[in-house]
């Protein structure tokens, strides 16, 4: 068994072809993407005038790995289609199968290469790219995007177990919450409630300055009422929690993302599904490398008249349909029709069935 799966000369040949074509495809498409991105953001660069070193090292230096990993599965599929079709056209695959190597055994170096790419993609997405995204998104928020404005009303947040905050509205510029209230429950019973006209963030103290407040404490047999013009309080939230874009999850590694999701669930945030999609996608997207590799080999291992053009055309159609289906399914999850886990994994399951069917029909 060990001898059967030991890498041989033909295996190293296929792995070199796979990885080499994959890296070439990434370099080519990322280069095109950078050119288009520069042309799209040129007006912003001219208007905001960021330093050239910031554009190169803060933005594009971190944009390239993000974009490359985002479409890693597509690049994998293109690489498999391209070099396998070329091998089939040159009758190399016929020679391999004629030498006694089974089609199943021929798939072994393909899946070794896919494993290398998938594992590398997972660690990139989960631990390496998030710090780079932090720098990239800071650049975008400073020089490209408009300042974030909070338009939410009737804001309810559970900041700690049994501690609830309410604001009728929040102004992100003045960092002020209007019609502010703070409730404290113990064993489901209301213990105290603070109400005020507004609460403004005091950056020097790191606390909220509550103005014209009214506190009602519920005692065993009576109530205690306190009034005042100002009181400083810590409520475990800061202005960053109100001006946070959903793209902030792209700056978190896998452990930070899990903690953030738990915190958002505690606060009753209505964007938890978006964060869960990001979490599950970090495993589902690398796994799709194996599915698209199998589809690519099954499609392009047959020698056809006219060269590799037909293989590439069919391959691109399947890969883009996969990406489109993935986007549609995640939209259903955000809308509440599907759970985030189902939305992320249904495309993989569907295309895995297609991959197995194509594999069975491939020439053996």
C-alpha cells in the first residue's frame, strides 16, 4: 500500500505542471486585476492624494494576496483544465494509462497538489490574510470610501448577561446616543433601570457621559429613585461598535472571529449570519479545490479534435456557474431562507455529485 502511493517521476511531473500553471494563472489574472483596480480608483487617488508608498505597500501589497486567495479555486480549475488538456492533446495521458497506471492512480498527484493548495489557502484565509486586510481596509476607509454613517434606530444591545442598552438613535459624528436607557436584570427580574435624554462618549475617560438621568432601583419591598444632571458609566460598548462595517470580519483570524461571533450573538446583532458565512467559507472554499480539481481532470483528460479550446470553454462555464451559485446561496442565507452552514456547503455538495458523475464517465 505504501509503495502504491509513493510519489514517482510521473507524479512529480504532474505536480510541477499543476503548481506551476496555478501560479502562472494567479500572476496573470492578478496583474490584470491590479491594472483595472488602478484605473477604477485613479480619481480617488488624485483627489485624496495618498503617498505613493501607501498605495504600493499599504494597499496593493495587501490587495494582491487577498484577491489571489479569493479566487484560488477558480485559478486551480483553470490550471487543471489547461495543462491536462495539453497533456491529452499530446497523447501523454493515453501513454500513462497504456503503461498500466489506472485512472484512479493517475489522480493521486492531482490530489496531492490540490491538498497543498487547499491547506495553504486555509492558513492564508484564517491567519495570514486577516492582518493584511486590516491594513488594506484602513487605507480604503481613509482614502477611498466615504466616512461611515450609522442610520440605525431603536438600537437594542445586550452588552453583558442581564445588561441591556437601548438608544432611540445614534449619531456617529458627535458619538451621542439619544433617548438612552440601561437595564439590569437578575434571574429574569428587573433590578434597575437608567433613563436619560442622551449619552455622549467621553474619549478622555473612556466612558459614556449620561445627561439628565433618572435611575429607578427595584428593591425587595420598595423602589429607590435617583436623579441628576450627569453621571459617567461604562456599558461595555464603544463608538467603534456603532461605526463598524461588516467587512471588519475580514481582519480577524479564525479564533478572533469565533469570539466576535459569540459577542455579537450576546448583543443580539442582526448581522450574525453574515459573520457565520465568513467563518464557514474559510473551510468551504479551500475544500472546493478538490471538487474543481476532479471536475477539471474528468473533463480535460479526453483527447478531442480542435485542441484544448473546448475544454477551457466548458471548464470556465462550470467554474463561473459554481461561483455564481455560491454567491446566490449566501444571499439566501443573509435573507434568512437558508442557514449559513447550508448556504456555504450546498454548492460544494452539488458540484461534488457532478464531479463524481463526470469522473465515472471519464476515459479509463
